């Protein structure tokens, strides 16, 4: 199995048919056949099915030879992104994948970026072509900077608070800039795959007293005394998924995870369960999830402390050299 393969839990398009619109009773999940105001309803028996896909370049991908769903080896096109609205007002982006070359009736697979409920009507708000990098965002993107609900962050006064209890205006302790004000707090339920696949650090794995669960793409600040991570650098940021060792650091792929994302005035190092981790960096890609008034007002940093980022680190090797 290729290391570039990733498992996504997808919904077959046929299980999410239109109930109001020109294609009532059908499931025409292609942008050309979707119009604002159309209503779709997820069937009560619908099941999310694992599909293994392989990223090629840009937004090109194919179905893995080992995938239990789809035609092994077939190409996948990202047809676009459809935004639907639930009756409660929750906006849910859905990425539409179509198998094989363009045709009048392609097999479609849906990747909801938030949880969708069975037997619930979702109204189409808009549809648009897939922007460059949406596939990498799903599989490995910066929006993966997220804390699992229940994680405790350190406030400026030294007390700890559950991340889901944070409010805009609260002040958090940061490693480099002291007390910093929370500017935005985002709550969501995401598919626990790709960038959002949870990684749990058992107590003691990083000198943490309690378990720490982060999205896999969330980065942790690592300080080294001897420069073993990269020559010339004493510190860097490491993705949580790259510290997995199968014992004290484990992944939990599949299902959904309730997460909270934190934005400050700039990209900072916070303390989660006593461990130094990053806040969400606002850039053109991650800025999409922010309300416009926040996105326009916040700084767009080029990188944290000069962009000293490390992508692949063996924590056990680091620990073994003392």
C-alpha cells in the first residue's frame, strides 16, 4: 500500500438524493446539475464507507488498488465544492468526487467537511469549482490545527480551561509573547481522517500529566539541546501525526471528532495540557473558515519565528540521544 494513500469516509452520492428541485428523486451530485435552493436529504440507512485514495498532483487523485469502494485504479475528479445549509442554520461544505472521465452519469462520492445527519433536509446555498489545494486541505491541510474538545489550555493567569469553554476576549499564555487575547474560537465536528485524524499522547509521552488529543496536522513545539532534528536549529514545529509510535502516541482514524480552533492576533505557541503547541495560523487557505470580519482584520503571518518548520521527526530517536 502506498504511503500516499489515505482513507476517507465518503457517502455514495446515490444515498443523498434531491427531494426538491429539477432532479427530484435523483442524486445528480455534479455542479452542472445543482442549483441554489435545491434540497437534498440523506437517506436514513446511509452509511459512510471507507475509500482509499491516492493523491497524484494538484487536485488529481485515483482510487487505490486496495480500496473497498470504487473501481481500483480509476481516476477521481474533484468536481467541486457544494455548500448546503441545515434547518438549524449550520453551513456544511461538501466536496464532490466523480469517478473516471466526464460522462452523463458518473459515479459520485461525497466528502462532507462537517457532520451531516440522516433524514435531514439540506438546502443548496452555492456551488463552485474546486480551488487549487482543496484535496491537500482535506488530506493534509493547515485547517488540521485543532484541539479535541476537553483539552485544557493555560490561561494568562496560569489556570487551565477546557478549550470548548474559551470565549473571544479571554487571554491565553503564550511561549513568546506572554498574555495574548483570543480573537476567534471555532467549534465544529469533523471527519476523523486525513489532517483531522486524532492523535492521542498518553500521560507522560511529552511530560503531559493528562492525555492530550490533537488533530494529526496540529504541530507541536519541540526544543532540542543538541541539534539532532535539523542541523543549525535548536527548535521547531512537528506534526502530531509524525510522533506516532503505536504505544504512548496513537492515532484514531474513522468516525467524527469534536474540535475547537483558536485564533490570536498572530500565530503563537500555546500550552495544551502543559505541552507547547501552535495556534491556528491565518493564511489564504485557513482563512476560509473564518467569518469575513475576522479574516480581514487578522494578521497573515508568513510563518512562526521565521518559518522554522520540521515535517518528519522520530520522537523515539530524539529521546534516545538524551
